[in-house]
């Protein structure tokens, strides 16, 4: 078989150059979109009389046969199949004869590849949205299952104030809700048809581009053919969405790694989602979570690497753009497994309320005592200072804040009443935070409802 572009060449391509140039090793994943694009293109060529009805029917039937061969894994790639576009056309021509050679009329691989890739990314967005929704639901169910279970809340990874498991779980739900909004934005940006731009200057045949866009499920058409064949903003947006989603998954993973350690012991990972050590028989390792944390690095790398590829390119197509596919496939494949793995891990997570309770020490309630004084008209700064003194007294005696008597507190300030100790409970601390978004039971119930609505899982 000769090359698509072999006409003006007399010499052979160097074998390493052949390999260097070829993208079939990875763009074979675009076969379905490539064929879909070609079927629509053949339809348009028939509409404007460049193919007879018989020719277009033969081409479309041939293309469907090629699609079948790919789907059934019996498509034989030949050494001269440089990329998916040449492979499909080569096979089509074998099947339908020289008529197959009419399909490429008025189009270029430049607008073809941009079209195929956009179709692929739109599908990928739909699939990731499903996976993300499922992880959201796992977090919602976990939140609902232990909505008001108290545990220490942290800032700077130091004990801060009591929160609940529901509050914590939902704190990882909302970033994913924003990721889904970004995903929808990527899909919108991607839904712009480049086909009809041909190599760079626009096709010379009167193709009805809006109709073609409609046929292929695009929302609209590109405005400038030079821009259209080199525009990879949608790729960058996809990779940026993936990188940030990866960061969110990594933070969730990191926190669960901490929570499953002997030091915290707030959760236990199911056997199905952890692994052992080959030398230390007692170990149960959170490899699954560590991989999620680690893979966020490659998701960030895919974005920065491809931005660097783009930065020096003049308008219109350059072969550098062939570098767009592998980072996207890698990002997609990474998330396509990380998301369901994380959902399964959350669903099988065992909570250990007794370990959480053991960490709910008095220090977490110091703010309550300060707020108590505020209710009695003391300026917060002064209240903060007085409670600080109480903490110091308790520390010096080696006891907790709740072990101080009313007399102890009154020795620090007469503003402490006999009832001061009554605010020093976890449930009072939780109940006080009743603002929308707060950790109080009623506020959390409302947040859970809003989250379920957002995820479409009511
Ligand atoms: N394999 C190429 C790519 O992925 C297809 C477009 C090639 N166009 C060209 N004129 N060489 O970008």
C-alpha cells in the first residue's frame, strides 16, 4: 500500500521517521468518531452532488463495515497506516474500490482530526460525569449514614472545633459538584464543529456546515478556519478540569490515609480496597488512596505538558498538535478508574465512632466558653483572653477544661456564671453552629437535601 500523500515522493521514508510520524498506535481510539464523521461527510457530499446516491450509499455501507471490524477487534492495521484517518480510508477503498477515494473530497485530516477528537472528548465528558455523580452519591450516602456523628475538626491539622462525619463527607461533595460544572463547560466549548475548514483556508465546496454540525451533534460551527484547525482550547480545558478533579481526589485520599492510620484510627478500609505488606504481616496499606494521591501528579503533568506544546505554535495546523491525544487519553483513563475505585472505597469504609469520641478532648470546646462570655456582653477579644487563662490553669493542673469548677472559672473572671460549664459539651458546640453551611444537625440536614438535589439523586 502506498501512503496517502505519496504522490510527490520518490524516496522511501526512513523507518524510524515512519514510526516517529505515526499516531495510529494511540489515535486508533478515535475509530468510532472518525467513522461517524466520515459518514456525515459522505452525506453532505451527496447533498451537493459530489457523490451520487449510489456512491454515497456504497461509501457509508463500507464505513459501517470498517466500524464493525474495529468493534469486533478484527481490523488489521498495516505498516503504512499512519493514523486512524488513513487506516479507515485505506480499508474503505479496499472494500468499495476507487469510489472510496472520493470521500476525502473537500476535507483534510486537519479538520477531520479536530472533529474526531472533539466528538471523542464530548463522549468522555458524558462518561466522566456519570462516574463523578456516582462518587458524589457514595459521599452523600456516607454523610447520611452518620450525619451527626461527632469527630474533631482540624485547622493546620490541629484540633480546632467539633464537626460531624456528615459535615466532613459533604465537604468533599461540593468540590466534585464544581468539577461537574466545569465538565459541562468543557463539553460546551468542545461542541463547535471544525469540519469544513479543510486544511486551513476552508473547503472549496458549498458544504452546509450548520447542517453538518447538527448531523454530528455539535451545538455550532467554528468561525475561522485557520483557528479551527489549530484550536485546542477544548483539550486544555479538558486537561485543566481533569487536573483540578485529580487534586480534589488527592485531598480526599490524603485525608482518608490520615484517618485510617493507627494515630487517628477514625476509619478502617475494607479488605477489598487495601493491600498488605510482603514483609510485615500486620500491615494493611492504603495503596488505593496513595495511588489516587499520586496520580493527581500525572493529571497536572498532562495539563502543563500540553500547554507547553501549544505555546509556540503559529495559527493553523502544525504536527505538534498530534501531541494532544496521549495526555487526554491518559487523563481520561486515569479518572475512569480512579473515580469508581474511590466510590467503592467510600461505600465500604468502616467508621469507628469510639476512636473519634476518644479524640474529642476539652480543648475543642474552648471557643464555646469564649462565646458564652460574649453572650454575657464581654467583647470577644477579652473573652478569648480569659478563656486562654482558663486553658492555662487547666493545663498546669494536668486536667481538661471541663474539670475546672465554677469557682476556678470565677477566680479568673466574675463573668463566668454557675452555668458556664453547661456550654462545654460537644453537642452544644455542634448545635450552636446552626447557620446555613454550619455543622448543626438542622443545617446539615438542609445541606444534605441541597446536595442530593445538586447531584440529581433525590
Ligand atoms: N495524525 C494527525 C494528528 O493527529 C492527523 C492530522 C495530520 N495532518 C497532516 N496534515 N499531517 O494531528
